[in-house]
């Protein structure tokens, strides 16, 4: 009876034919090697991320007020909630690490050459999407690291010529980090990027099936467009084996090792964070990214300030462009790493550099500094003709680094509204109340400022309006 049911289902779904053309497709016998297991390991990590992410979504609340609390609940109240978070976190680390090794292996084995250019390009897009998943996942914690890291990321993005403010608004879902920001990143992390990953993985596997798994590179066996397809088919006929069950054994063993590694790291090291409630008043916070971005963190710390903007805007574009252009710059010829010493040296240098910077990122100071905007002098026309009290208020605004969140004269942060015309929007009483009690997305500074500092600051802000525009006033008076 069970056999009849299975045959009835198979007759309609053609499952056996689908299996034969995918898992059972013919591959070179040399592909059953330990060098070819990293793609399967990356795919397993992605499946683990989906499963653990769905479980976390049952408890996690994507709200600025509840996100931190829901993670604390998972850590300390939900049975094994901490372990679920740890599995998700370490699964992400393993996925990024194994994918990096996979890309290096593909490069060293010349698998980006003809006719697998699109396979390489789709893999590069998958790498970028994976890094996007990792970054948005860090923001989901919405702790001090996430808040200030996102704020500094927004300040960096704001340096882009012409479209910087628009990019910041797109990133933050507004001019400041708020509940809408977390909602946007939740949508990206849970729906948009995973959907794109699934689509790209499907395309990537389709390309692997249609163009075949790269045969083990043999020194002297060069890639020639005119003859490669014929030679590859001849190789499959001579020594081809079905991927299942002949070449899949090492992939299964490697996936088992990855499972054990993730389970151990999750149990021994636990989850990451959350590292304190996000507090905009902590202007001297030292945010640190997760493991896979520590090398960027360290590189920024080592860069001299005058090079930051140029390299931040140019290096990613150049690096990504080179990755995409690689299969067209070196499309034929030798695939074996033994005949490509420059390629081997390049990979060694890249991994040594990334490893060194990652280690340095564990103790490097943050750069760019959050005081960068406050270090800029207040435009002269804002202080000319001001009274001593108003000048003292200008000093308070400068020294308390209010311009990290608010712009003045077109220079400053975008997390809060510009101060240029603040006196036309708020009365003196409203300004005092806003500074002391906070409101909206602005924290309360009553405990951070002395009464005389508040008086001076408000006196200065009352002057921030065009000369031909009336100051805000209480309509009831």
C-alpha cells in the first residue's frame, strides 16, 4: 500500500526525475574531494539561520521599546532561549567564515573561468547578501553597539557626494534613529534579504547543474573556449559519477562537523549581547561590530582622518568591481593554483590582512570619532552680535556635542532636526522642556546639564532663526 501511494505521488510530482537531475546529476569523480565541501556547508548554515530565525521571531518584538526587553526575556526567562539565540549568532559566524573559504577555494581552483562566469558573479552577490544579513542581524539587538554603530554608519554614508542625505534617510527611514529604523531593518533581515538569498541560491545551483561542477584543476590542462565543453563532457563520460551517492559522503561529514562546531560554540560561548539599553545620551559610547566586521572596524581606526572619507567611499566600490570583473579579466588559461603563484600569494595576503585586522579590532579605538562634527567651529554668523549669555550657550552646544545629532549651518548629524530655525518652531518654555525632559526621539538631558547651562543653551537657541521670521510664541498669551 505504501509503495502504491509513493508511486502515485511520484507519477504526479515526478520527484524521482527531479532527484535524478539534481542530487543524482553526474559530476567528475575528482569533485568528491574535501576541497569541494564548503558550498554545502554554507548552504546548511543558511538553512539553520532560517529555522532558528523563525523560532526567534515567535518571541522577538521589532519595536524600539520592546526589542531589547524581548532579547532579555529570551536570555533569562524563555527556556533555552539563550541557546536558540546563540545558535542563530554562531550560525551566522560560521556561514560568513565558510563562505569566505568557499570563495577562496573557487578562486584558487579557477572555477570562475569560462563557462562559469555567471556562477562566480552569483556567488559574489550571495556573499554581499550574506554580509547584509549579518549587519542587519546586529541591528536587531538594538543595544548600545547597534544604536551607535548604526549612527556612525549613517554619518559615514552621509559623506557620499550629492546623495548622502537621501541615503541616510533611506537607511534610517527618517532623519534620526527611531522605531521606524528598527522596523525597516527587521523587514530587510527577515523578508527582503532572505528572499533574495533564496532566489540567488536557486540561480546559483541551477548554474552549477547546467555548467557542471568544476573539475579538479590539473597543471597544464588549460581552459580554451573552443574545446572546453567537449573536453568536460568527455571527462564526465570517462570518470563521471552521480553526486548522490558517490560524491556526497564528504559533504555529509563536513556538515556534521559544522553542526558540532555550532552546537559547541553556542553552548560554550553563548549568545552575543544585548550590550546595554540604547542610550543617545552616552555620547562617548564605544560601539564594536560583530566578528565578521571587526577588520573594517580596525582599518578605520588605523586610517588617518584625512583619508577616511576617500577610502570609505572608494575602496568598497573598487573591491566589489574587481570581484565582478575577475571572470572577464582572466577568462581562460591555467586553473591550477600550482601554475598561478600570484593568485596563491594574493589569497594568502588577503587572509593574513583580514586576520591581523580582525585581531586588532578587538582592542582598536573607534574611528571616525563621534566628536568629528562638534570639532567643527560654529559658523561665525551664528555668534556675531550675541550677548555673553548667548555666547555661553553656543559653547554649551559645542562642548556637549549636540551637533552629533543636530546640524547647524548644514554641518552635523542627521539623527535630529536641524537647529537653524529651531526658534521659529519652539517657544522658550518648549525649548527648556525639550532639553530637560526630552520628547519624541530625543532623550532627556536634565541630569546631564546644570540649570545655568540649560539657561544659556536655550538663550542661544532662541537666536537661531532668520532675521525676517518671527520667533515662535505661545498663542494663548
